[in-house]
C-alpha cells in the first residue's frame, strides 16, 4: 500500500532527496542579540515549586499511575525549592562579599598626595 501512495507523492520538499523529514529551523525572537542560541518564549514563566505541585495531566486509558506522578512531581518541587533557597543564600553571600571587598579597597587603596 505504501508503494502505491509513493507514486502520487510529490518529489519536492524536505523528503525528496533524503527520504527523511528535516526538523524545523529554530525561530529566533524578534530583536534577539545572541544568534545561534535558543531562547525560551516570553510566555513561559520560570519553574517554581508551586507550579510543579499544581500541574495537572490529562488522564488516558493506559496512562501512568497518578499516585506515582504526584509523588514524583512533589519530589521535583521539593528539590527545586531547595535549589531556589540555596541560590538566594549564595546571592546574599555574594553581595556581602562584594561589599566587604569594596570597603577593603576603599580603606587600603593608595591615596593620591597633593
């Protein structure tokens, strides 16, 4: 049956020479300044623990066990919450270290004598 349909298929397009479909080219957002890298759409918000816990999936007849999915989502959400907490702590420490460095540089910088 496939051979019959191949006769009526056009010989132009992405499958004409290779027989395989090429993936679509990535679309860059308007005004993108970093060519060659992929950008997430502005419609996507960053993941947070609450969004992971509240995620709902459609139920199908031969789907996954909802209890296991919920347990996994809670585990991922807990890990993500811990990462965000650690990131905030590191940012605060970074700010504190930078401020101490500026204070030290101001105190011990060579002074210009007039």
